[in-house]
């Protein structure tokens, strides 16, 4: 009887392993969250809290915000790639295979669309739209890519979309909502995934 | 009982063949290299099992060139899907 059970277990494993990207590291979510909080903190305390404190032109302010956000993105992506590569190596897989490309593609289409959309509004100086649209498009990108990876990514995506919509409704609190969405939600789901999938093995 | 055992497909007695069918049943087309990485088997071993499944018309090979490199990917056939499903059903009833 045991061999049949083993057969079925192996079949299930193979189906999942071959159709899902499971090298995503939970810890990288936590680090992305912390980086986002630091980035938002810098933007708030250095620029937005009291614009009279510094005497930058409008354009310089936009450039500083853009550099701040880009730095957060680059650090988060870099750490995610590094840690996922390590996790893949542990299970004897390469990080970049046919599956990874599929995930990256499905993630990138809504994300790049949203990024360009937000960039246009950043240069128009409409920070409210920038904040809510980055949250919403990022959430859509996560939901779209979640078909090929852990379930938590789906729920993280839904959460980001809801926080983004809330940011449209509450324009005065939207930097706080941005910090919750990109900061605390990442830390929460990252910790969850770390303990659920990474620690056991 | 005897009835169920005869429904278990002899072609899938090998673990590697079972694994190949599992992967192909949930993916459109899978390259030789990706299969090799997933199954952690040698080239020769994988190739001989693929050939056997191909000869039974359970899978088809699609040969193409990516740049100058030959690249073979595999797809499950309708016959393959039905046989694999039947084998799975037989396995499940055996466990019950």
C-alpha cells in the first residue's frame, strides 16, 4: 500500500513544483517592508512635514521623492533576488527557469503600467494620485502573479488594493496608508511566509 | 480488487515516468532541461524514459532551434492525459 501512497505524494509534489514558483523568500518581504518605512519616513520628515524647512524648487522636490522611491524599490528587489537565489540553491534549483520568467512577466505587466502612470502624476505634482495608484497597481500585480506562487501573495495583493482605494478616499492620511501598505503589510505577510515555508525546511 | 490492479498502467511503474507525466499534465510544454532540473536525473536516463512515453503516444516531442541551439520540449497527448488520469484514479481507489 505504501508505494501507492508514495506515488501519489510524489505526483502531487511534482505538479506543484513544476507549476509554481516556490523560491520566494519570506524574509525578503520583511526587509522590503522595513526599507519602505525608512523611505517614507525620510520623505515625510525631510520634505513633506514642513516644506518651508528646505528651499528646494518644485522640480527638485519631485526628483528627491523619485530618487527616494527608486532607492526603496532597488534595495527591495535586490534583497528579494539575493534571498530567493539562496533559497533556490538550498533546494537544488536554479532561480531563473521557465517558471520564474512566467511569474516575472505576469508581475511586471501591471507593475510597469502603474509605474509609468504614477510617474506622469508625480511630474504633475499630484502626490495623492501617486500614492494611491502605486498601491493599487502593485496590488493588482501581486494578484496577477499569485496564480504561480504562494497563496499569501494573493492576499497581500488584495490588501494592497484595499489600502490603495482607502488612500483615494482619505487623501490627508495617504502617506500613512502608503507606509502601512508597503511597510507593515510586507512585514506581516513576509513574517507569515517565513515561518510557514522557510523555517520548517 | 483484481480489477483495480489491472487498471494500474504498467507504463507508469517507473517513478521517473510518473514524474514526467505529472509535470506535463499541469504545464503546456516543458523543455528537456527544465524536466531534468525538476526530476534531478541524468540526461540519458531522462531521454530513455521520454522516448518510451513518446513511443506509446502519451507525449509528443516538439523540436525547435533557439538561436543555434536545438531545444526539445514535450507535451502531453490526449491519450496520455486519459491514461494518466485512469492510473491516478486506480491509485486513489487502492489507497481507500
